[in-house]
């Protein structure tokens, strides 16, 4: 259709038919959408209001119209910021007002932590229970409250934020003054010495609860403190807000509101205070085990509400927990981590506990009706951390992953290699997430002139449920993504999801890799050479190829080119040759082809990781790698463990099967890692944060590996390798992570290409780092052979007697000069030497023409000549 300005609704539908279908906008709203697009009408302000929430750290959208029916109206939302990821920082720094607007929209433009005045130690501070005076006066007042019982009647002491230090704790002599103390809180004081604290609190033999939260002593490196306290006070059931392994009815009663300062506890064995308890909140108590002896449905038969969030419960199986909960006959409402110890999904839990009416605050009937897998109602939002020393641009870069949306453009010829990211305007960005949303948002590309050049991007908003005045308007951030696509784990981008669950998934994954499917990759015996293709009658070998480099540079007299693949001895092609292709072209089983069956196990990044992990488990030469499509939960657990242990947490995301580092990103932001899944299947690999550098710059090495046979394994390494250098000095500064020329070495899109010949690099590298390259080279050779041994062991179906292939193996060195495998690439053109230089200096120092080197490498695969290659 010729390009022309869209004037009528019919033209609008005709041009935008596919876009309208893909957007999901109801057909009843198409005409209204056309009217608003054609008149540039943004009237959302008449129906909605943006208001702050989460103490000003977020905004939400509220309906101010009297009501709005499902599928009754459609609204345009403008895009406040549209960019390619690599351009984000530059735009924030260079476009006037952009950083300020984005910072305001994302609620990171001010520090909310109000300056607090330091209390006067001599003035008598107001204690949280209303008491004003010194510590000793507080103790006297507690004794007076007990009347005739005196100090022996004091069972509960709250001495929080009273500037109590180690010497004062000793002078209080609590064990002698209050011999029957059941609960003691010392939160927010100045206790530092482990030995002193342990000595004083272990004198209190009747203690059931002890709180030392927010004291410097808890940050001491001596990990024995908790063990010593628990050993010295065996009756202790609550320690620093968590349950001990000795917890019993008293701790349960405390969490159920039965025990407290005014009712410390009745230990008469004939009285059961838990019998009438209806609500029990055990959230975040660090409970590892629920046993029938302590968590008894017979002693707590009236419990109708139970909160188990934030507890690992790793000593119970799912079956044991479900069986125990089924015995609570009155239980109607349950809150639990999803995924978590009770199961991976809300639907799974409700099917096992059919008597529940509410799960995480959502009606069970709605969960079952909609087959809802995850319930996020009680998840806490992940709010940006504010650093007063960060610029607005840095704050926006950190916070933007909570707001971004993405799309990729395409025309009749190709799809864009890099995705477009965008932030909706203030109204659209105020839409918060819900698993049961009442609105839906979809990106829409308006093409007013009928061609892509005139395209303008918007987002379109419409109600999917009936909404009343004052209701919050929400959308599903993961629309169309169920648990089969790891919905629970992906919610971690926006919410604080249960860390215990993900850490357990990571630990199980580590255990599995430690066992390995294959105990080890059995070293393939170095066998005699495969048979040369040289014909006994002296006839030359006919080669069919569709690769220009082969046509141009293959000049050896043993080979001749042919245009008919059926009459060729050798098929050298960039096309994937499977059984269907063979039948279509008419190829025979006796023709040699430049590819091995199932070689995807090497050349696709997620398959390479799986191959190495199956054969080798964890190895130092291959960075920890996760396929985000299948192992996101394990990655999230790994991330949490590394953060907990203070380890580096920088990762690199790579598409499964794209070259030249397209859509590859370096980040330490967990939300970014999860959101980047939206631009296509990826692996996430631990970034080599401390690589060996060459003159201050990052580099990697491209090796050429020739494979003549998989079984037995027969491979050769070309004597020449290519050194690829980054253009900028290496840096781990956050501001450089989007800089392609700092963190990547494969230069494309017109960037300056830096490479060196082998002997020149080796000589300068040895001088700079005072190392012997031969030692490094031998480690690289060993690693490369192990990679192909792994593939041959895990995937014996690669074997083919008529296959020959050439692969590029990319290697990086860490700061200890240990090799790290980056990737294996399929190299059908094998013209790399000819592309870079007319002459190539090989490992021996010999200078040969690129064309001669090419011919020698090609001959190695099909003849017996190995002048410039080394058998591995």
C-alpha cells in the first residue's frame, strides 16, 4: 500500500490490524482509540489521580471518576523517555531536564531520611513506654509496680535505647535483682563485648526471651556468642526475635498475643493458654521445624489465622507440613511464602489445603477459578536505595528497572538487533503491580502516514474489571507469564520475595552439579589420525561452497570448486545441513560436510554451559552460568548468597545465539538481570571482574580449533590466535558498565578494531607481567581439549565419520593468568586470517600469507598436512 496520511477509521484498522491484535485492545475500543490518536488526546487526568505512597518512595494511581466499567474506555499514555540501553547514561547527562524528570517520576530525587537530633544523655530521655528518667529509676519503677511481690515479681523488662554499655550492664546486676525474669529486651543499646554480654545474660536461668537487636555486639566476628547464650540459658525460646530450637508453647503464645509484658506466662501444667488462641503470627521467626509436639493442632485447636512467612522450615518436608496444617480444623486464613516450603504455587497449596478460605489475603475461590500461581499481595516493594553521594543520573540508572518497559522494532527485512526501552509518563508509571489487576497496559505503535518512518510509540490503558471511585488502579507487570515461565522468581525484580526459598534452590543446584550427571568427562584417547581424503588415483577433491572466502582463497591444487552440491566430495557451507536439507538437495552419506551433528551443544551458549556442567560440574575455567529460561530461581539464590557473604556480584548477560556481543549487558543489579530476560532468551554468567589486562585494557583471545573426529576425538589447534583489545582502559566504576568499548573486545558498528599478531603480543605480555607465555598456553590447550572431550562424552551423537569442522574458541585470562572459556563459535568461513592481514605471523614466528595459512588450515581437515597446526 502506498504511504498516505490515515484519515478514516477504516484506514486506521487496515494499517494497524496486526498491532491491534497483538496489543489485546478489545475491538469495541478501537474506534475510541483511533479518535484519541488522531487528535492527540491525553485525557487520563480527568479520571485518575497520582498520589504518593510507601512514605513517598512510590506513587500509585487512584480512580477519581465515580466508576468505570470493564472495557468501557481507553486512554493514551505518553512515553517520557525512550532509549537504547547503551545510550541511557549519556542521555541522562546530556538532555536538559531529563534526569530531573526521571528522578522525580521514580521518587529518587530527595533523601527521605530526616536528620535526627542526638539525645542529651543527661536530660532523661522519653522511653518508648512513656517513662522518662535514668535506667536505675526505670528499674525502681518496675519494682514498685509489683507491690508486695517486689523485685521477685518482675518478670518482664524492656530496657531499650537507654545507652546501656558493657560496664553499666554489669552494674545493673539483673540476675540478683530480678531472679525470676522471663523476658529481657536490651535493643538499641551500646553493648560491644561478647564475653561480658554472655556472662551477664547466662546468669538469668529463667529467661524465655532475650532481645539484643541493634547492639554493636551482634556485629562481632565471634560467631560463638549465640551458641554460648543458648547453652547457658537452655530455657530460652526466643533469641533476637527468632525462635530457638528449644521453642515451645511460651514462644507460640507470645506470637499469638497470649504472653506479653502484662501477662508474662503461666506455667501451670494444668492450664493451657493456647486453647482459645485464634490468630498466630509466626512471620520472620527463623523457624526451621514445625513439630507435632510444639505446634500442636490439639493444643491450638481454635487457630483460624496463621502466618508462616519468612521461615525456612527446611527440616520439614512439604508432605509433613501439609499433613500437619490439615489437622488444624478451624484454619481458614493462611499466609505463606510462595514459592516456599509449602509448595511452588498458590494453586498447588490450595489444592492440598481445600478448607482454606484465604491465602495471602486473596479469596481461595478466586485463586482456584483463575488458576493463580503466585499471590503478591503481601510482598514488600523493592524500593531504590538512596545514596547521598550519587548523582541524579546514577540514581535513575539504579531505579529505572522498576519502571521500564520494552519493545523491539521490525520491518519486512529484519528485526532490530537491540531492543528499545521506555518509561511511561507520570500517570502510566504510577500503575503498580497486582496479580489480580483491574487495568491492562499495552505498547502501541501509531503509524499516521502509513509507513514506519512516521511511527510514534504510546502505551494504551483500559479497564479489565469494573472499578469504583477511590480504587487503586493496577496492572500485571508479568502479563501472560505464568509459573511455567518462572513468574515467582521474576517478581523479585519488583518485590522482596522469600530469600530462603531461592537460597535453598541454589544449594540444591550446587549439590546436583557437585554430583554431576557424568562422574567426569572421560578423557578421550588420542587415537591415530583419521584417513586422509587424498584419492589414490590422484583425482582432486571437488568442493561446493556458498562462502565467498572459500571461493576466493581456496587455491590448493588438491581441491577444485564445483557449483553442483550433488557432485561435490566436500560441502563447505554456512547453512545448517540436516536430514531434510540432505534429501532436498540430494546429498549422500558419503559426502563430507563442514559441521558435526548436534554441535549446538558447543556453539549455543546455554547448551555449552549445560555440556560443561554435566561433564565437569564446577570448574575454575568456566564461570558460574545460569540459563535464565530454566534456572532463574537458582541464580537469584546465588545472588542472595553472594550479597550475604560480601562477595562480588557483577554478572554478564548474553543471548543464547547472537554474535558480536549484541544485546549483551554487564550489571550488578538483580532487578536489571531479571528484566533483561524480556529482550530474549539469555544466559547469566558471573562476570570476570579481575581479568588480566594488556596495557591497562581488557582483552580476549580467539583460537581456531579444527575437529576431524569426535570418536575418537581428534582435534588440532591453529598456531595463530587473535588478540582482541578493548578500546578504553578497564574500569569497574558503575558509570562505565554501559560503555561498550570498556568492557567488550569485539568491535563492530564502525568502532576502531585493535588486534595484534601472536608473537608480538606474547613478547610484550611477558615483559609487562613477568610471566612465561608457554605455561599459559599449555593451560589453554588443556582447557580446550577438555571442552571438546566434554561434548564428546555428554553428546556421543555428535559422532559422524563424514564430518569435519572448524570452531572459534574465545578465551580470557583472569588476574592470576588462569584461562576462562568465554564461548565456542561455529566458523564455517575460516577466512579470519585473510580478513585481518595480508600476512599472518604464526606461533613459531614464521610469516605466511593469510591465503597460504587459510589453505593450510583447510588442508589439515581433509588431508594429512599440519604445518601450522598443533594436535591436542
